[in-house]
């Protein structure tokens, strides 16, 4: 193909010219960047984690795993260049702009200007002499193949043949046999990525980004490049795209949105499922509840393994079944992970008093409810309650035979309820790097300190999870704030009855109005009574005025109710303002009624 | 403006404009002038529209001729033979609409219960702090009158990076890597509505006592803000406060300003 240009040239040359021109354009901002003080920006916004000397040893470094990048090593995970090569400026800028998912590195694109971020790129390069050489060449990437079923199947074959499972596990949950031995180039323990959560992938979670990581590797980590086996002809480039599609297919299509309410459908034919594998669960949408490290009370934990749990619920009017699933590579305490756990414990700061010193703890899950529902908005403290408002905790541990129901008045204060008052059962399964824990409990146990789980009302619910083989125990685990469990009712009869009644009534009213208007218009009505027609109008006006007044009074009553709720909940500001609104509305309503009454008095007829 | 000749059409137009202003104008117009705003709840929209409707009715019925003219189109649709189609459409459409509304109201509500929360609740006049009583009223940051600001900033930076960034984030926008796990989300210090509106003593109170120290209207049971008096000394808290203001470029409210403002208010009334 030839393109009309002033000089003779084919498409490939044109493309090369265009690329040169574009890179020249791309270089322009770099010279602008010289006017911005990259070092000052670095000291202000980056040094807290990466250290003023760029070694990744900032004051916050020991609360992070993976550790902040050490720029003096010039080892960059996210690149478009071959393994062992330096990143391009655009690669460094991309990480500054978008951050590193799954780590503490945020994106700066909407915090710092383009010039400032480019100045930072220049500054980061000053930490290593390697950048003084020639600019690195990015690899050429083929364009994505279509993610057909065949592509995914071929990708799965590659996953087996190149042994991705050795680290990432058969289902991709980072539970391969080599996983416990992994460490990064600086000697810190590192987890194999959980391939079922693509929103935590360091290099990004799209098919294109996964393919790029497969081509370049993640330098500084055990993740290798697969460019070499493509170049050697062991697998084709198309198969590598297939692998990217397969890896992408292990995660949900969309990153889960955080929703406040877990709703439990009511089973009408039969009872709740008693196993984690029951096919009834396939029809229940799992809700993702994100968890974060417990960093509120001592001893804190900044390195939670469980980033979130998937929750499903069903009930049958008598019993609740709550299925919680999450990624955990091992059934703790697993001796093959003991060394990994011990090293994590020794690395992680800040070393609060009471922090764990030895590994070997079990995995745990706690689901927590208030012991009683309050009328207002009051709830127990989200970390297992407080002295005034206790919580009912359902605790499962991987080293105990069944779940334990306890009363807690704060984190770590749970006291098991007596033997006769244990009503929760747990059925569990650990397979392919995933825990599934199924709790079951009667909606109403009869126990004095057990919450009666109401149908048709949102009940506060919170979660905590521990991975013993990640060095977690005691207060050092992952927690959530309050979510809600909603037990669905059978569809109320009113849903089917109210709409037809309203329909018929409105229709009748419409017909009546038309009938009346036409009757009056024919003159028949007018002939029958001229004076009564006037009276009728007066009556209508009076009814209308009184109606408006009543409506205002009704709204005043509703506002007053909101006010009392506010006062009761201790929200004196809400209580006060709703009282004011109620008073104004009451005045409006009474004025409307009195005014109507005066102006529709019979003596007005004479005028 | 021939379209708007009759009072009936004017009434409809006013109602439509009012709805557009309430539903879309309130959330989207103030941001054009740099003022933060948000969508108002549907119940409030309904209440405003009711008020507008009452106003319109008072206006059209204010004099006899306008009232007759206003009623005319309604009357014609009900009566005139050539308006049979409009009549029929209304007779089918309105009952269906009402039935649909009734259906929506009868469906069970599965949303979470409302959670009202005062973001900046009234501070106490004094608080216990590590066994002492600290008077908050009139209290300014003691570190501003001793030592060098740079040193306090550096110390505050250390405290912030070791304790706060997981939630409040490197950019101080409340977007740390733990932020998605919390409801309510961590405070955004860059926002002009947070520390820029507060005295340093208020910020000290919030840091020292955290979520558990909130009064009930602040919903203390939901807040993941730790009570930092269990972790930090008073000087560490005062220095991290200096860091927050220096790093964001905001100025704290001073007690003299507040008193001056109250003074002018008192004179005015």
C-alpha cells in the first residue's frame, strides 16, 4: 500500500516516520519537566515510603509487604521491555499515574500535574547509574487474540505444560507447592498472585496487561518471562495470548462492587443446604465483602492475607445458612508454610506490645451480629462490640471441631456461651487454596443472649478472618466494618392485591369525573339548579382547603416522628431541626384550615 | 412565547422547570462555581414539588378569569367530543401509572437502614488525655510557639507515614489502600470542608479519642478511626497536626477568628 506523501515511501516507512515524530512529541514535556523540582516533589510525597535515599526504606516501609521499591537497584516490575532491561520513561510514568494494584502504591494522575509526574520520572532515574546509558527499547507486542473458548482451553493447556501451577496452584489461588518458598530479589517473602482476583494484579488485570507481564516477567520477583519459550518455538505467541485469556477467565468478569446488604432468599420447598457443595448455592449471587488489616487496637496487623470474603445466604423460615468463601493457600498450621509465617512475623512492623512472635496459629473466621437490635441507629462497636453493647460472635477455627458462639465486648474479649447455649454449626472445606465455611443457626434459638434473626429487616453483620500461615493470630488479622444481612420474606400479598385495587379505583374516579363534567356541560345540570351549583363549588373549595390543611398536618406529624427518632438516637441536631420543620408545617396546616373555614362561610354567598 | 399563552400551560411549564431545578439544578449548578453539592433525596424532591404545586394553585385561582381559563383545557378534555382520544389515553394511562406506583410501594425494601451521622459533631470543652484533663476551648497548638516548624513537620511526617497512610493515603485524600474496606470512608484532608474548617484543638480531640470518643450523633460504632491516645504522645499528635496543615496547604481556624466572628454576630443582633 502506498500513501500520498511528498517523498516516495511505503506504509512501513511512514509508520516509522510517524513513530519518530510521535516520540519527539513525547519528549517535549520532559524538557518542560526540567522547570519542576523533581527532588523536592519526591521528598514531599514519596520519601515517606521509598526513603530519601531511594532505597525503599522510608519510615513506613516496615508496615508494607511487598516493600516499597528500591530505586537504587533499577529493578522494575511493570515494563514494556525485555526481562533484565530498564523500563522506558513511559513505563515508570504509568506506575506513577496508575499506582500498583494490590499494594500500598497509589496512583498520582489526579494529584500531581503532568509536568510534576514527568519530573518525578527523571528524578527516580537519578538513583541508578544504569539509566545513564542508552534509552531501553520496548518489546513489540502482537495485538490481542479473541478470547474464545478454544483460546481459553489452549491457555489452560499451557498453564499445565509450563507449570504455572507450581506457584499459582491448580485453580490459580497462589497455593502451588513452591509458593511457601518464594521470595523477592531483596530476600523478602512474597506470595504467588491469587489469579482469581485480577484487581490485585501488580501489572494490571486486563488480558493485555496479563499478556505483557507474561512477555516481560515481573523483574525483582520470582515471576519469569515467557518470551524466551515463544522465541524458542516451544509455544506460539497465540498460545501465550491463550494463557493470558485463561488467567483472565479465573477472575470475575467485573471487579466486585462493594454492596452493603447480603440478602438471603427464602427457600419455600425444603430446608437450607447442609453442605458447602450443595447445588442450591449455585443460584445464590455471592456478595464480596472487602477486609483490611486490623490497625485500630493493639497489637495491629498491616499485612492481612485475606483481602475479602464472598458471602452467600439462604433461609427457610426456621434456619439460616451462611456460606463464606475466601482464598487461603494453606490449611494452617501447615508445616511447609511455618518458615514463611515466621519470616512475615519478624519483618512486619510496627511491633506493638502483644504482637505475635511465633507462627503456628490456625485459620479463623468470625461472623458477628449485635446481641439485640436497637430501635434507633445505635449498634455495637464494629470490632466485636463494646462494654455497653455486646456482640454475638460465631467463631470457626481450623483446629477446632465446630463453631463456637460467644459474647464479646470488644476485640479479643469473646467469652464462649455455655454448652447448652451453643446453637451454631459449621461445615467446612479446604480445597485448591480456598476455604468454604457454612454456618447454620436457627433464626430463633431461644437463647437469652442470641439475636433473634428477623425476617424482612436488615440486621448488622461484620466479618473477621485470620490466616495462621501468614503469621496472623489474636488481634492481628483482617476485619470489616458493619454490613447487613437481610432475610427475604415470601412476597407479601399486598404486592399482588394493591395495584389492581388502585387501578380500578382510579379508573372509576376518572369515569365519574368525565361523566359529571359532561352532564353539567349538556346544560342539564345547569338547568336543574343554578344556586346549588354555586353551593357545590363552595363545598368543593372548602373540602380542598381542608384537605390541603390536613395534608400539611400529616407531614407535620411525620416530621415530628423523625424528630423523636433523632432525639432518641442522641442526634440532638436532627431532633431539633425536625422539630422546627414540624412546627412550621403544623402552622401552615392550621392556617390553611382556618383560612378555608373563614372564606367559605355561608354569609359570603350574598356577595 | 405563543406556547405559554394559557395559564394551564404556564402552570405545567413552571412545574417542569421547578422539577428540573430541584432534581438536576441543585446537584449540578453549584459545582460550576466551585461549590460542592449533591443530589437531594427523592422524598425531599417530592416535598418541594408539593410546595410548588400549592403555590401554582394559589396563583391560578387568584382571580376569577385566570381560574376559568386554567380550568378550560381540563374541562375540554373531559367534555368535547373531538378530544375523545386524549380522554381515552388519560383514562388508561393514569390508572396504570397509579397501579405501577402502588406496586413499587408494596415491594419489600431490602436496602440497608439509613445511617445519619454528624461529620463534625460539637466538641467537648475538655477531654481526658492519658490521665490528665485537657481544656480544648481556646487551645492552640503548643508546638507552634516552640522549636522549629520544620522539625515538627518532619516528626509529624514520620507519625503520619507510620500510622495514618494505610487509610488516609499518601496524598491525604482519604484514599489509602485500606480505605475501600471502611464505611464511613476515611476523611479527606485536602477537601476544603475538613481540617480547613476546624481548629487544631478539634483535630487534636478527633485524633486523640478517635471513633470510640465520638458522641452518639457521630455514630461511634461505625468509625474505624483508632483512639490514638493509646498509641501516641501529645507532642506526636500536635506534630502530626502540623504535618496535615503544612502538607495540604490549609490553614487551621484560630480561636481569635472564631471569637471575632461571634462578636460581630452578637453586635449584628
